[in-house]
C-alpha cells in the first residue's frame, strides 16, 4: 500500500492495519479514540480485547485529576488581575471516576487520519469541549519486525495551558489458554505514595511489592519488562519519567508511560505554549522465546 495523505485529514471511520510481514500486525481504530484494538506478535494477541481495552492515548492529562479540577495560570478572558489574585483560572472537567476526572478527553473523540503506509500511520484530533483551550493532539505509529514506537504531541492553537500525555495499554495476563502468567520487572527510583483517594500524596516512598495501582518515578526514563515464560518478552521504554503500573485485574496488566504523575496538572504542571509543544514517545520491543 502506498502512502496516503490529505491536507485536511480524512475521517477515520475504518480500522487501520499495519503489518510487519511474518512478525507483527497492529490494528488501530481512529473513530474509537485512536485506540490500538489489537497487537499480534508471531500469532499471539498481546492486548486484552474489548471496547474499553486494547491501548488508548491519554491527553491532555493522564490518570486522575482531583475532583476534576485544575487551575491554569493564564490571564482570564477580559483581562484584569482577578485570575492572578485567585491563583489562576479554575476549570472543571466532567467527573468520570467519582469523585475525579480520569485519563483525558482524546480517548473519547474520533481522530482523523493524516498519513498511512504499510508500517506507519499518523492521526490527529483537535481539543474541544470540555477542554477549555484550543489545541491539537497528534499520534504516530511505527511498526517494525521487533518493535512498535508510539509518539504523541500536544500543541497549543492559542493560549498556553498545562498538559500531559501518555498511553494506557491493557496487556493480557496470559497469552492463550495454556500460557503462564506474565511477570513484571522494573527498578523505579521511587513510588508516589497513594492516598485513600487514589491520588499521590506528594510523598515519595520506597517502591513496595504488588499488587499495584501506583505511579513510579524513573528519572532516567521508563524501562519495564513483561515476560510471558516460554512465549514472549516485551520491554516498554520511554523518555518519560513516570509510569503507572496496574495489575489488580485477573485478565490483564497495565504499564502506562506518561509525562507526569496522576493529578500532575495541579502538582507538576507542564505548560504547553504555541512555541513549545509537549512531545512524548514510547517503544515496545519484543522477542519470542
């Protein structure tokens, strides 16, 4: 298939399939939040199937926002110093993980297709209500025989705003009915202490044993290895410095590289400006036993 491109972008109604012949097949659903619905490596499906699963992008925030609220230290429309006196403009996002807002907005939006060829594709969507700032999110997929690289960018189309980006893959705990459970190996520098509200308390603690629904700091970059004994090893790396690991479900485990911790729009905001977009990438590299 030759490269296809349009200047305006094409509606992503159909699934997009990338193939590294004989090694891997990737299926992307642009209309369903630009979600990866399937990743087959040497005939093994590695992602949990279903409308809520696969692997979806998180932007313009990752994880939970406390009570669905964040402040942006940008002058309110109409000028004046009211925003400065109040500590910024407070914005309310829809509550979808009571009492918090979770995982951003773009996973619920249709994306448009920019380019597609046999082993790569790029998509985009514009930030719209309920997000209060104009912006665009792009996502690129690059598939090779032994790796998948995902790159996401968040750019401002007007005022500056705080943002995060990351991915939420659901990896199957077992590959096939007779496969052994996956093993998770990583060496974080710290664990974000989790409060009863599932948000980081602000304290960094020694990493503890699982099961986890926790955020970890990896200042040299995310590096987590999943091993399905006798079947497959898959290593997730990223220049991002935070990763959420969730393994409390029987069917799947999640390893989520992201540009900031949960509630990071409030605690460690990264400002996206018209001249300084946010970009983050992750690579999943595998080898078959």
